[in-house]
């Protein structure tokens, strides 16, 4: 039984992108709130956490898009062993060798 890669349906892409966007921003804001309460620097560190979370989101989203661009378009040629890449025929497939016994 072969294991196949899960497809990139619209729901899956939406869920992944939502997590990529939400987690760093929310994490940065929460870390900023905690740090502001400890240090008494309200609202400086909340804004810094929001800025840092937004920067991380932009970088991770860029990497996600560039890594999955071909699969998201549906061509399947991202150099990652996708199904379309695995189906390419071998140049020697089907040829009989004279060395066979």
C-alpha cells in the first residue's frame, strides 16, 4: 500500500495560512502583554510584540508560498516528490537488456 501526499484543497490551504498569520501575531501580543505587566512599560512591548509577530508572519508566509507555489497552482512540480513528479516515466523503462539470463 503506497502512501500518497494529501491534496492541497482550498480548506486545507485556508487553515494553514490562517494559522501562519494568527499564531505569531497573537503570540507576540501575548508576550508583549506579559512583559509589559512585569516591567510596567505599557504599551511599548505590546506594540513591539505585534510588530515582531507581523514580521515573523510575513517571513513564514513568504516561505510557505514559495515552497508550495507549484502545488497550489496545481502543476505539482515543486521538486518535493509530488505525485506528478513521481509519475514521470523512466527512460529505460520497458526496454529489455541483453544481459538478462
